[in-house]
C-alpha cells in the first residue's frame, strides 16, 4: 500500500516563544511521531511590522528546520488578526457589531469596536482587502518553493463577526435590490406594513439593527453568511495562483461555540464555503474529563466529512485546552482515534507549546508552560507511534451511512429572531439544541449519520432523513421531502419545522405546510408549558416536555405514539407515526427528555427502518465503521467511560490492530477505561 | 329595555393580511356574534406612505365592509408607530432613553435610539406633533361621515417611553422653574447640597440622567407623566373637532408590564389622563392555563372603572396571546364574563388574525395562522351568542364598594429611586408588589375594591381605605386620612407609607408623619432581614417576613397584632391595631407571606369593618356583584380552577342567566371547571 | 499617664441639615461622651458655590460650636465630589471608564460619564488639579488658626475610579516609555507578538481598553494605582504648608467593596500611599446582625496598622448603615472595642445624623431620621462613657505578631485579567477570596497577623509568612522568601503563587518558580474540576475542592498532606509539607472548604510553628492582644455570637477593666451575647 500517512502534529508559533526553542522543539516533534506543523496564521503583525515592510525570519527559520527534520508544513494566511498599524491607519476596518439591548428594549449603535482581539474586522472592507492581498502575495511569493509545504490554510475560523457597519448595510441593500427587484416586493415578502415599518424609498431604508422584523433580520444574516463565502473564494483565488500540484487549500471551519464546539455554525454556511477549498478542515473542541462523550468529535467529523463527501483534516483540536479539560490518562488517545473513526485524515493539536502571556495563556498545548515533555507529551508520543504503525490500515476511511440529518443555517437564523418557547422565562433554547437532541440520540445508539444542507433535493441515498427544527423551508425542499417519502423513504421531523417560507413568513395554510398527508396530522395550536408530560403505551411514556408543544390533530389512520398528559389537551397528539404511500413519517411535536428520545430512536426507528442495523452496544461503548483504502471493513470500538467495557465482534475473520490479535465472529472485544480497539476485516 | 349591546369584537388589520380575507373575515366575525372591530391604530406607514401623500384604501375597504355587515368600528389615530420616512427625515424624533448603568455605576448617554420598534418617539417633539396633526386631520376628514364608527381611540398605550433627550430636559427645567421659582428653593427642597450637587445657575443644571438625587429624579418622572396627559389632551382636542354626537373618545391605558398587566402604570397617571377622554379604555393581559386567577382582570377593571367612576371598555385582551397562554377549554369564556363582572361594557380581543411575520407572530389572535376558524374561534362564538342573548341583563353594571385602595404614581416613582429592602441582594421588590399584595388579599376574599388617586381628600364614601406603600404623601393627604379615621373610617396602611413629603424628603419628625396618634405607634428604626418570622396570637403567627421590617413602638393602648420572633427585637411590634376617635387603623410594619395577609384580611377586617360583608366563598371561587341598568342585583360566580366548585346563593328570588334557571335563597350554585354562573335578582 | 484620649465621634454635615440643629447636636455629642467630629469633606459645592466665590459659613458655624463644646475637629478637603459648575465648565474632568463588554465580546468607548455621583473625576486632569488647589488653599487659609482642629483628611476614599480617558492613556505611555525604554522591549516583556498585537510606533499604540493582553492591562492598572499616590502626595504637599505642630494628615483608605469592606483595595496600593500621610486612616464597613463576625474589623485594622506599623484611626464605620445592618443590642459596643483591639486610636461613625434625601438616605447614622436620640444613640453613649473612663488603659496598643500575610496589588490585578478557574462557569473567584480564605482561618483560630507588601525583602521578624495567590512575583521577592525559609522561617503559600514574573509572563521553567526545593514539589499541570475531594490521613480528608487544583509532583522526602480523591490523579499531591534547610514550607495546591482550612491551621500550623501559641478558644470567641502605652499586656475577649460564652484567662494577676474585677490565672471570663471583656495585666 502507498497511502499517505495519517497527519499528526500541532500548530507551531516561533513568534510567541519566550526563548530559543526551535531545534529542541523539532526534535521533540519527531520523537513523538508527529509529522506536520501549521504555521503563520495570525502572525501578520510580525510578518509585516509596518505597512509594506516584510520580515519573514520566523517563517524561514521554521520552514528550514521543518524541512531538515522531515516535517510537513501547512502555511496559513495571517489575515484573521489585524496588525496594530492597520487598525490605527483605518479604524473603520474594525467591525461595528450588532447593538446590545441597552435599556427598555431600545437599541443604539456604538461605532467601531476597539482594536485588540482577533476576528474583529470587516472582511469586506476595501482597504482591508487591499492590505490583506498584499500580505498574502508577499507570503506566498516568499514560501511557494518550499517542498515541505503540503497545503495552505485560508484565514482562520472566518466569520462575519456580527459586523453591521454602514458599509455592509449598504452592500446588503444592493443584495436585496438584486434579489427582490423592488421595495414593493420587499415590503410584501417581509411584511413591513406591520407597525408602520414599510419602506418607500431606498434612501429611507432604516438601520437594520433597529428592526423588529425577523424576516428582514434573517435576510441580513443570510447576506452576511454569503460574504464569508465571498471572502474565502477571494483568498482561494489569490492563493490558488501560487499552489503547486499536490498541495491542498483548506479552511479551519468551526462550529457554534458554547465554550466548546456545539453545533451548526450560525455565521457560516459550511456547505457553500467548502466549495472554495480543496480539503475540508475543521476545528473541534469539547468537554473532557468525566464529561468526555465523543459526541462533538463525531458530530464535527460527520459534518466536516459531509461537506465534500470525503475525508477531512482536523486542523485544530485540544491537547489540553481549558484547565477543566486537562485530560485523564488515556483520553488523548481515545480522542485521536475517534477523529480517525469519523473519517479524519489527520489530527493536529492547538497547539504545540502553552503560551506564557495574553488571551490563551490557560489554553494549554502539547507542552506545558515549562516547555518540557510531560505527561501529555508522553501520551501524544504513544499515539504518534501507533499512527506511524497503523497509517496504512486507517487511512482513507469511507462511510456509507443510511441516515442523514438535514441542517439549515436559514432555520437557525430565523429561530434566533423567533426564539422557541416561553420568552418570558428567557430560557436559551435554540436551533442547535434541537439538532443536537436528534444527533445525540443517533450517536448514542451507534447509528452513524451524514449531514445534508437545505439545498438538497435528492435524498434517495438514505433510508431515513431526520429533520430538526426546519423552521424556514422553501416549497421546493418540502416537496422533495414529500417525494422522498412517497418513494419509500422514512422521514423523522421535529416541532418547528416547515412553518415559514424562505422569507420567514408563516405559511398561512394548515401546518405542517404541504406535509399533513405525509405526517398524517395537522395543527394550528401550540403552547409552551412548564409542567407537562407525555402519555404513551411505548417508551415515551412519562417523558418530561419542556419549551415547546404543538397540539397535533392526528388523521384517522395515523398512529399516535404519544399524547399530552393533561385533560385540557385531550385528543391532541404529541408524537405521531404515519405510513404514507411507500414511506413512513414520524413527527415529534414537542421537546422532551433526551433519554426518552434515545429510547425512541433505538426501539422504534432502529428496529423498523430498512438499512439501519445498529449494534447491540450503546453509549458509553461507541462503535464507528467504514471501509479503508484497501477496501477492508474497519470498526472502531471506543469506550467513553472510566470503567472497563466489553463489546462483541460480529463479522468475518479480522485483526484487532492495536494489539495485532486475530478476531473471530462472536469474540469479545474488551475495552479499557477510555480505551480503543480497532478491528480490520482480513 | 333599550340598553346598548355589550361590545364584543377584535382589532382588525387589513394592512397585515397575507391574502385577500376581508369578506371572509366579516362573515366570520358576524357568525361569531361579534359586533365591533378596531382599526387604523399603528398603520401610519400605510396611510401616509410618504410625507403628505395619503392612501386610505385599507381603511375604506374595511369601513365599507363593516358597514355592510352591521359591525361597529372604533378608529384609532395611528401615531404610536412612526413611519420610516419620518424617522429618516428627523431622527431626533426618536427617544433618547434613560441610560443603562454601563460599568462601575457610571452613566452615559447614547443618543437617539434606532428606528424599528413602536412607541419610541419623543411625544413632545414639535415636528412629530406637526406631522401627527396632519395625519390625524387627514384621517378624521376622511372617515368622519361613516356611520358605523362609534368612537375614536387616541394613539395607543401612550407613555413617555423613558425619553430623556435634551428637549424634554429643557422643558423639565421650565417646569421646575415655574413650580419652585428659584434655584435656591430647588436646592433646598431636593437637598442638593449633598455631595456638592447644588446648582447655582440654570446654565449649569446637569443632565438629569446622571443625578444621584432621588427627589430630582422623581420630579423628572412626575413631569414626564404630565407630558403624557398633555399629549392626549392635544390629540383629544384635534379629534374632538370631528366627533359626532354619540361617538366616544377613548385611550387604551395599559398597566405596569411584567410580561403581563401587573399593576399601576409607572409612566402615566391614569386618573389625570382620563380627563382627556370620554370613555376609559383598557388593555388587560394576564397569565393563563394553570396560572389563570382572574386577578389581573379584576384589578385592571377596578382601576379602569374607578378612572371615571363608570363603565369602561376592554379595548384589548388576549384571545390566545403568548404560546404559554393558549387557553384551556372554557377559560376564554370565563375571562370574558369576568371582564363584564368588573363593569366592562365590552371586550375586544387583540387581535382577529394571528400575524405571519414580525414582532408579534407568536402573539396569536382569534384565528390561528391558518386563518381558519379553530377551537378558539368556536369558543368565542359561544361567548358571542351568549352575549347577544344576555346583553340587556349584563349591561351597565354599577358597583358601590366599601373598600378603596389609595394608589400613587408619585410613591411608585420614589420607590424606584429608593428601592425597598436590602439593595445588596438586588431583589426586585417594588411599589406594585406591595399594592398587589394588598389588592390580591381582598380579591381572594371576595371583597371588591375601588381605586383612589392620591389627590383624593374626601374618603367618606368608604368604610375602609387601604394604603399600600404611600412613600411620598403630602401633609394635605395625610391630614385628610387622619380626618377620615377621626370621623369613623377604618384605615389599613403598610410599611413605607407617609415617610417623605411631596419632594421625597424624609419627614424629620416621628414616623409615621402626623399619624402616630392614629396608628397608636411610632418608629425610627427599620431593617431588612433575610430570616425573620412573625409571632402572634392570631392568624399572623409564623408568617415569614422578607424585604422590609419597621420596628414599631406601640403606644399604651395599642393592640399589637404581631411581634417579630427575634430576641433582638423584643418589644417592637410588627403589626398594630388602634382605635382612634371614632375610627380604627391598622399598620402592617413589614412584608410577609401573601397567604397570611389573606387570612388577616378575612379574619380581622372582613369581620370587623362595617359595610364589609364578604361571602363565605374564597378563591378559587370568585364572586363579583353590582346592579344592572334595570336596577337588579347581578352576581357573577366565577370558578378559577380546573375542578368543579360549589357556592351558595343568598338573596331574594333570582334567575341564573346562562341556564335560565330560577334560584332561591340558599340554593347551591354549581360551577364547572373554569365555569361561570350569573345570577340576576328578579 | 498622659495619653491622648481615645477618639470617639462622627462625621458631621451642617450643610445637609433639614433644620437648625447645631446647638442641639453639639450638646448631644458631648452628652454621649464623644470628643471629635469630621467636617467639610464632600462639600465643595457649598464652600465654593461658583468659581472663585467662597462661602465658609457652615464651616465657621461648626468650628465655633465645636470649640465652645470642647470637641476636636478633623477637616477634610472637599475634592472627591465635584461642584456642578466645574463639571459644566469642563465635562472632560469626568472620567471615561473602562468599557463594558457590549456584545460578542467587543468593546467600545462611551465618552465621559454624566455628572452626578461623587468620585467620578479624572484625578490627574490639570484643570481639576488647578481648581482643587484653589479650593484647598482657600479652605486651609480660612481654618488654619482654629485650635480645635487636630488634623486634616486629604480627599476621601481616593481611587482612580476606573478612569481610562485619553489623558490618562497618554500619561501611561510616557510611564511605559520611561520604564521600558523601547517599544521593542515592551513587545518582548508583554508578549505582544501574540495575535499580531505588536506595536511598532508610539503613534499606533492602540486604546488600551481593547487589549486582550493581560500583561499590558495589568501594567495599566499599576500605573493608575501610582496616580493615586501622586494625587495624595500632591494634596499632602499643599495641606502640609498650613499644618501646625501636633496636627496630623490622614486619608480615609477603603477596601475592596463587595457591599462591605472585603479585602485588599484593587485601585490603591495602601502601603505606598500611606507614605503621603502622617496617620493611617481607614473606612471599615461590615455585615451585621446574625452575620456579624468581626472579621472585617480585624482584617481592616490589621492592614491599616501594618501600613505605618503604628496605631491608626477608624475614620468611618457604621453606626447603623444599611437597613439590613441595624445592629442588635450590644453589637455597636462589641464593634467599637473590636476596633480598639486591633490597634485603633479612635472610632468615628459615618455619620451623626441620618440624611433626609439623596443617595445615602438609607445609610443611617447615630441619630435616626427623626433626629432624636434613640436606641443607637443610647448605646453609643454607653460606649462613650466607658471610653472616657478606660482611655488611659486602652490607648496606644502595640502588637508583636509572629504571622504575616504577604499581599500584592499586582497579583490582584493580574488575576482580574487571568481569572482563576473554569471561565465557562463564570464563577467570581478572585484574589481577595484566596486572601480572605487564609486570613479568616487565622482569625478564627485567634492567631493575629500583620500584613506585608510585596516589596518586603526582610521577613525575619516573623515565624510564619502566609502567601495567598501571589500570581505575579519578581525573582527578588521569590529569593527573599527562599532565604527566609533557609534561615528557619516557615512559609505557607497557596495555589496560583510565583507563577508569573512582574510583567505577568508565565515563568517558563518548573513551577513554582525557583521554589521547588523549598516546597519539595513541582508541577506543570492543573485543572478546575467541579467535583473533587481531598484524601488525607489528617484533618483535610474529605474537603471539597473547587475552582482550582494544581497537580503537584512531590519530591522524595516531601510529606504529602493530602491527595486528590480521583483515580485519574493518582500520585499527584494536593497539599504538601516540606522541611527545607532550617525552615519549613507548606503548599496548598487547591482551594477547598474554609472549615477544613481552619482545622488545618489549628492542628498543623498552630501546634508546630515556633512563636505561635493560640488560645484554646476559637471563633465565635475572639481574643486579641497587645501592650498598652503603660507597657501592660491587654487582652480583649470578644463574643461574636448571640449566646453566652466563656473563656479562660491565663497570665499574671490582672484586672478586667469594664467591670473593674481582679483576675487570676485560670479564672473564667464570662462573655454576654455580643459581649466584651478587657483584661489588663497589673
């Protein structure tokens, strides 16, 4: 076999070192079995200390040393952190963010924010673009001949950063103009008559930050997501001029951040932006210690793999991260193999050495602050050695999942402006909570999923499509899903789906729009109770509802899976199941406890949906599968617990790779605490 | 009988409809037994899409259709929601609100807020007034001859919106000048020597938003409340020029909003503003489902009825409202009759059809989003039919209550600047909490109340006057209350009453000022413990105190109703009762659990005060009484619970109106869950 | 004996009186045994009602009356509250504070805050200084010949008030320039390469409010603290020109305010500022009623006494304070004697009469709002009489403590920018929490402490030095502490100590920097668990950890006092004890429950450290000792509880002073609830 080795390495910042470390670090990297570093991203200030004066000595030193030590290098464009001189020269480059509610619900603008943090520039500002291009070209020109470079990263975790300054608002109006043609049409599709908000001339178009119209606000979000793709495509164009055959262009996509990678990224449409790169790259951080479940690794990987339907690179993940994440012994190894089990072609830590000052001093890397190889380095070295040995078996993992989760940035945005539930209780319950509710139930049942964007129209590759909170859905998408069920597909949708059109206007016919027949029910009432349970003959009995309940009228032949346990809602269904033509459709009319959903997925869907055959094991034993480059089936057994677990191998003759043990159908697979076993069919 | 029929209807917005609905809606309205709609308020943007160009086609369509279907119409002036062109033309029309505390207790101004929401304009701005007058006159001219119009509504839920811009501050200084004459006097009455705040020239008068002087801040609130009356009177003057005989002018007064109608409106003196209209109108929203108690309906009605000591119109109330308020079966009917039981002459829902976009998409109307008659419409239709039948019996209900609650905007404002209790615990415990504490105790004991403003001097119509937290009280008012007790009245006052003068200066003699003799006690110490109970031989024993405790020295003959259960406060009284001349006075020196207050009111006051004879039933059975236009006594029995209840009828021969059943003294009245029975004496 | 009498009195504001009170008040003061008042501070507005026009009639009246009644007077300069005319004339004198995080972590500036509150001026603004000097000189000229004046107070509770305006930022750059020489050096020591933050010219130096570099932010705090000293020295220079022999100059230092005096003042280096005055003055407020523990009185006193290693004046403390602090009977007396027990030479209440308006209306003084002598006045009178009698015995108390707590403003600031623990949980756990954790454990064990600043190099006067969270520590200080242990000293340090250098750069060698040998351990890992306990054979067993845990590697001979009870951390120590050369050192690697720390201090340190011999009594019996001017040992027995307590006297023949009873070794000392006994050896 001649597969590429699994990439294993870390981000490396010579610029931040408190002392001369380069030779020592290169030795340690190699000794740990690492083979790649990422450099240059975020260091504009050192590469161009004043306008037009370039200083690449850090870059040169590191490239030279990497080359000497046989390390591969990924070079990042440094554009996501402004140098001080640029902010000083043109403060308007800094974003002007959405305003906070100041008092009495009133909103104000505050002007550009102050210089300091990264990721706070207007990515569409002409002068920023001008200076960024000069910087990128200087860098590319300088490094392009280095043979150790395997690829380039565009910017980093690019977003629109909530920018709402005049420039982007003017550009937004042009976009509106182009999309809708006339103000009359805009008034109509957004419903601006309400509260006298109609706009009669482009000149009087008010600052969109003050709007109380969620359709307009959602459109602004959508436009701003489009500017992220525009920005990445523009950088890809520049970098592409310098790229050599075999080098990739990637982005470090990140997810909604709730202190860790939680769900779909609100500010970026990953599916659209992935078109700008040749390799999907991702940034995955997650809780650790007793809270390590592997869910974020799997979800982040599944999304990332789905972007280009191919393997992807984990550009950043935690060696240690936050103090509360200091990994227990064994967890670092479990995490690394879990990434590979989702289809990653490499794992890179952020970052090599813990920083000695500034914002991320307590976000620790492979080396601790004393810069000496410690426990984490030792654990990484074990992983590095194993990867060197197993690369040929693990590389190029492909999957053929039968379940897809349909996700939508548009629905996510709309639900920011129309929050789910009882707004008086101010509970934060959002799109990604619903998405994760569904995803986690599949994950814990060892049913692997792909992700699909809302632009999908052909679902025929899947047995089951799961649709969380698809609040805005065009009729095109709705009809495609209907067609999928008619042709034999199985559809599982939640509350708050199919409710508004692509302009976030509520469909003014029966809900769910066009899909009553498919789900075998309709509804026009809903509530948000604080104390309501489900009543069911099955696994959902007693489930605690919260946040949102739709009062479903089941049709005659529809099976009511669960009712609401309140005499006031007698006769209304909470969860339904309906056969429709050749397919079947479930509707979850309310949110309830995740444990009950996990049981529902296991006992109902896993049993009944063709093509879905989950393992008997459930979380904390996680099983992930695929086919490697050699065409052999590969099964990862992952123990997400501090106690020993066993699983049962079923399949043809195989080898457990970490120990090199032969395995036969029915053999026990024993997993140490936070342990890993990898089985390859012979 | 030739009484006017009970008004029953909804707000109607042709402007917001997603499709042609007018004919269908008119038919549905009539079919449901509705007889009135309200239109035009908030639609300035459609009526005057650009400055000076008017378009009344929505208005005309609806008036025409209403007329054809025999529906009455209330036309609102549209001034509470600015059109975009006006904000664009003159951004200074938008309010500049009180500043939020930004950091370290420091305050800043932020400039006018952004355009978008309603109710954010400076109601005294000359250009706003100019444009509003043009708009109002154009509308009035256009509709004045329509015979279906029964009245006009001025603006909507008018307030001063927290405005604190330069214009209103300058006007405030003129008001101060006029009221106090000299700066020397202002320094004196507000105590501006403190912390060097004294002002020596009008030029140096600082931005009042920064003040730490609660007297000055309270005066600013008082002035701003006066501007609301000024605004309504100004609109009444214009509209009055067009009004025909028989047409009313109303306002839609709303209450302190805590997610629902909670208590006295901080920004408006309803009693004063009511002088500007010919019919009191009110906006009442309240919790629902298991939290429906009827308290807000009763309180809002009692205040509204007291404004002009006459019947009033419920201009807005919920058909469905928030998702968490979706009514249980029967609740909509219970609510409608409860409004009538307080003296409403009509009930109008906000609004007819649920909106399909923007801010209030989830504040549902009579029709759901699918615009088809659903469960709520059916329930409303039942009510509509009953009202048509019973109107002659229910209309014009008059009451002769023996209890009055004295309320004060001035006290409310002052307690915003001098919060009750332990400020370190940051508990939000305000004037309206005390007011509701008292009101609710009477309500749940079925003792009906009127409300009186702090300008009242003659209390002779009442047996008992209840005074919650009258923190500022002029000596004139104090002496009037004293006189009331001397002449045989009964007075029940709470802590934080009679403490400061009309300039919110603490009276520097013995507390309660001038009333020691009346209450039979004085005090000069108080505390705010976190764990203190009452000790009593009566119903108050064991009551949990919180937020505020005054340490009362009882005089020799005073009856101590409760002590504090803490050896440190030995000898101090918490609650006292005192006979004084021909009257009696109770003083509640602390806040304690509402259940104990309810018992106190029941067992002490209800037994002892002449003229107060409560029914044996208590909440959740609510009984409300009055005399109808025919002069017959009418008694409403209202069941605010999900379980069947019984009450006992006592009185002369009567008829239960909903079922038409004859009723004799001693007969049981059976109330279904959330049920209503109405008894008219023959 | 000819000692000065104990000072006992109150702040007095003739300016704020609602009526003529002066003669009456002077009589009452004298009758209560009081002998001193403080005047003039905060009354600039009345003394200079317009620029350059002075009016001293309030001052003259009070000085005249005080003189007649034999009262001493402290005159304060009035500069901490701006007159309205000055803010109007020059609004830039008002501070521009650090910005609040507005949204998405972005920061903005808001301009100068509005006039109103006190302590909101830029203390370095040239025009403020100019006007302040004119005011101070006019006042000093006017009063300097008054013989009743015993001293002057400079300003009041001076701080830099969070000011971050342009002026102070420009001055900060000059300070940086002077300290570090070049920008290259600044980039290096602060690590500004990170996130492209390096600065290449002084012109482009960004607004420091936006910085994400904690080293730079900490330096800004340090500079601003230096401006407080500069300001006080400048005022001292002016006032010093007028001072007569025997008169003192003082400041009213206050502590970190958490609703009361909690810990080290973040904005002021008291040790440095104390050089500007001749008498240390202090402001101590504390919880009361059931929460009265005496801890703040002891801590505030111990710091204040340490400033000039001499007696100090309690310039302000509560007579009543907040409503929730209304003292229980006996508490006022306990508090007064507790101040003296720490070495105070006088106790002054803020303030004499409760105010009738404005910000502090509910911060009550000796007289209640009715201005009549009440319960508090009577209790104060008892104290006053006792002080008159006992002054010769109590005055001039000196202590020789064997324990010192090393405190550092620099560490405090740095931990604001690098918060302890899990930042996602947003718990507020700060430097002063650790300092108080240590201090309180000693206090409750009746082991008295001095405080030392971080500039200390000679620790030889102490047996034990306790070091809380010394996050930044120069190598000079570290070596001095090492030397102290080598010479036989005992050192007790907590987590988060010795971690960064004086520029808040993490030391990049083994932690704790240079002290591994001393503590017998090192570490390079740490975590912040939410559920972790200690495992120990001693008193720490079962202690609940929270917020921060360092994973210590003990060296061979080190005694592990406690481990972490989690298999993942097997082998790591949590608390260590190590003999090193002639000394010994304990290290607390984590935060745990205060009760366990109290036991640790009692059972380990108190037994083992030479020179520390605590009494058998522990909190709530507090014992404080010293030697009076006559050279006799004085012991205060203080009962901080509502139940009677007994202690045991041990020592030579003595007299209990409050009762005049003779006392012999072994005699019981009986303490009434909240009671005091004072024993003087004969």
